């Protein structure tokens, strides 16, 4: 009845019978007869055991091999009972029935099957993993406490100092020297890596095996000057190797040291600097290396590491380990999806206990691209918020989420009554150029209908209608044609054939309006393309053709554009529009009407490629133009600002009925303008999240102030709405009074 054979010995208690039973049990197994078939109940199991025991050959009996028959003492054959799930063939041999499921119990007591024990093992493992995740989450939250971060920072410094005297590398010392026989060797990045590994339990991660270039990519928070650093932050050197043939480092990051902030000038660092030297303290991070020439210094904060995050934030460089084995979905080591979801729920519930969400200082935020939106990270961090990882964001463990695109927001799981995201789901009538033009044209038709109903041709000054100004889009949008519409296409063909504007240039735009944009002055080629095409975009994807402003106002002989910001802090329960002046960007090359390349015609090219040296603040641009005599002094604030506010109000009011009226959504839009030589502003585009970081100190501070003020307004507005059950009037907003934002619409 059991593989162990003790019960299969027929008799019982003596050693001979026990041994004999085991031998017979082995013979029985060779005849392909099952030892025991588990049944649905203990009674069935016992009956099956009795049947099997009766089938065992007893002392004094004989059995024919392979027939499943036994000989009684009187010499007559007796037919055995056939176990469940088995049958006999023509020769009387037992064979399993195909399609039958046979559960074999290897436990003599019959208490549980092998499957049950596997399942118990799996459930216990998932329970253990769930508890580990909860503990890890709590530790991460503890690490995000400013006091804990300072404690870890000091621990990091102390561990670095503990390696003073450790040599750089063995090969640079004589075999008979003390340093040659050192138990440990650390180069510049090796010191940082070793300290992080020493603090694995405290930080919650172990760094990758790569060098200083990898470490640089994992620290997205960076400073412009060394004075902004704290002790423990890292100083990276970017440079080029002097010796020919040496392979350059990724990003040309050639060296790293740990900032201490002491010394004669407050620039002291520690690290492994010289090949034949040791880990030690240096009076300044500045030095002349022998093997590489310096390009620039980079000053990086280690706050990202102190909060338990160590991953590359550089999408252009992939740091990958060798692929490790991952258990498949059928493996017992693979956690079931249903159990995982339960674990996430439990994790969120336990994490929220004592998390201090009622206090701003305890709140958590996620930014999809900390480098691109560095000002967002800095603004929220300055308010005491804690930056979280991608995994936490995927688990919806955040209070505010800032992403580049709407697709990065999980709208199906977003808790709009508790969380905030920086995108309005139906913003496309503003951010999509084709839809923006359609929206403005629809508003133009409404204005004309209202105009016809008014005897005076305009609304009275007491009218609250947003269209009371009667400013149609042709007053502030350059002439544009949607070539997917036959009426627009035929109109443009007529203009080109008549030759009235044969010397004009035209801007060809894709549906989004911000990509695949070119300028063409070839009237004949454009006309030929329009005559051949049918409705819909052409092969290159151009759907809109807009008249090019050929006589722009120039700043230092370069074409420039103005970028303002419009904030919609909430759409429900009230709709509000706020305006802020922004910055001015100049083209990279001097302007010429006949030169159509990007460097001449696109003022924002420098910003897009990471060069903000041709950008200025609002006041700096006004001062430069006034000095050139292009505008009267004070014209930006006295006249231009009001015109831009009017255009923004008309544009955003045209789309307000198409925007989602749901809690939890806000958006900071960028609005680009071009001013022509007659000082008339023209709307170019409306975008979302356009370049909120800059390397120029003045611009960086300006962008930081705009983002910080916008976030303060959004947070205060949402908090008061939750408490009061309604949206407060903007005049009651303390943060609005402190900021430079101006209310354009409130309803």
C-alpha cells in the first residue's frame, strides 16, 4: 500500500516479514501495477489499500510474471481486482487508461498530495515576497524623510573616509611594496561603487558594475555651480583622453570624486585621483590631470540615491546586465497575477498608514523625465515633496504625476479625487495644430452669427460673452489652409495660380504642427502638388499649409519668438485660465528672407537641441530690443503683454467646451508668438510641456519661478476645493497673489 513497503509486507511486526514485504513491493512495482490510487475519501483510500494488499503474493503462493494472475494453493487461477484508472489488455496485463487522471499519494498517512504541498509552498513564498515588498516600501518612505536622508548622507561620507589609504591599482606599485600587497584596490568610480555596496541595506539597492559614466547617468539632479552642492555630492569631470587610441568614455565622463566642502576655499573632495596614489582628501576638486584634458565639471546631488533610487535617467545609453533567468508563468516560483494584485492593494493600504498625506511635506510625486523637467523636480522637492520611482508610479502610489505625454497616464486607474496629473485628457483642440485651427474657425463662425444679431455690430460692454471682443482668428493667426478640405485646397490653388503672392514662402505642417515642418518658396512645385493630390495628407504627411511671415522683428539680426505660458489649474468644479509672460528665443543664425534652413528660420531650434544660449528672459529681450531702437522702451509691458493676453483668452475660450470637466487634471501650456516688423503679434502654436529646463542661470531661475508658482496655485486650489466642496474665487488665492500669473477667465 506504500512505496516504503512496511505495510506491504502482509504481516506485520517482525523484521523478516518487513524485509520480505519490501522485496515483494519492489517486484510488484516492476509489473507496472500502481502501489496506491488516491480516492476522494479516506474510506476509498483504505479500500484501495486493502485491494492492493490482497493482490500481493502471499507466502506459499506463486505468480505468473506480467499476467496479473496469481495461483491459489489449490492451483486454480484467480482474477485480480482492477484498480481505478487501469484496465487489462488481451494478455491480462494492467495498463493505464488514457485520459484518466491518477493522483498518487506518496504520504503514508494520506494527509496531502504533492500538488497540495506545491501550492502551499507557492502561497508561502508569495506571502513572504509580499511582506518583503511592504518592508521595502516602508524603508523607502523612511529614507525620503529629510532627517533620514541627512543621516544616510553622513554615513556615505564616513564610509568614503574609511577607505583612506587604499591604493588605486596593484599594477602601479612595486611587488615588494606595502601597497602592492594591499587586500583592496579602489579607483575613482570603484570607491563610490564600494561605498554604495557597503550601504546596500541602508539604501535599498546595489549599484551596477559600470564606471563613473553610469554613476553620472543615475544622478539626474545637477547644479550649475559648486556652491550649491552639499557634502557627499559628487563632482564629475568631462574630458577627452590625451593619449591617441584610448577609447572615449560614454558622455566623456572620465573622473569622479566626492565633495566634502572643506579646505581653504570650501572645495575639498576625497577620492582616488592618481594612478600610483591612494584614496585621500584633496583641498580642491580642481586639478590638472595627466591622461585627459578637461572640458567641464559636473556637480551632481546624491539625493536620488539617498531615496533608494539607482537607475539610469539617460535614454541614449543603455546599461544592461546579462539576462537572468525569470520563472515562467507555469513555474511554481511564478506568482499568480491575482495574488500580485492583492499584494499591491495590501502594500498601498499599509504604505498609506502614517504616510502623512494630509501634510504637503509627506506627499509623493513622479516625474517621467527628471532631466527634461528638472525644474518640476526642484520645485516640488523644495516644497518637501518626495520623488518616487517608476514602480511606485505604476502602482498608483503617488499624489502628483508629471509626464511628457498623455499616454503615460493610466486614466483607467487614476484616482481623480485623490491624485493630480499634469494633462487634461481632451486638450487636443489646443495642442494639435489641425484641431486648433478647426476650433478657432468654429469660434469665428459663432462670432459672425452673433455679430449679425447685433444692430451695432458688437456686444455691449456689459455682455459677459467671451466673444464680445469680436476678434476673429484671422487677426492673430497667419493665413492657413487645411489641404485635406477641398474648399481650402481650391482656395490656395486659386491664390497660387493668380500669382498674387508668388514671392511668398509657405510653411508646410504635419497634423501635430510641431514636427515635419518645412518652409517652401517654390510656388510651381507647391501648386503641382496640390493639383495632383486628393483629400488627405500627402506622402510626407503634410496636412496644413500656412503663409510664412517673411518680415519678422529681428533681435540682433536674428529672428526671434516669444513663449508665454497659460495655466489651466482645474476644469472642475470651475474653469479657470491664467496667463504668464515667459521667455524669448532667437534663431542660431542671422536672418535672411531667402535662406530657409532651420538655423535661420526656427527661433526654438537652440532650445530643442539643448542650447539655450540664444534665449532671454522677457525683460532681457525687451531691454535688448529697446537698445537697438526696434521698440520704444517699456513696450513689452505696456502694449505687447495686453495683446498676448487677449489672443490667449480668445484661443483658450474657443476650446474650453471641448476640455474634460473632471477633477484632478491641470495643464501648463506653452504659447508661441512671432512679432512682425510692424509690431503685430502672431500666434504660431500651442503646446504642452515644452522645454521647462535651461542651462543658462537666468533662464533656469525664471522657468523655476513659473513652474513653482503654477504648482502652488494648482495645489492650493485643489486643497481648498476638497475642504470647501467648491472651487474658491481666484481673488481668495494666496498663492496667486504671490505669483506673477494673471487671471484671464474664471467661470
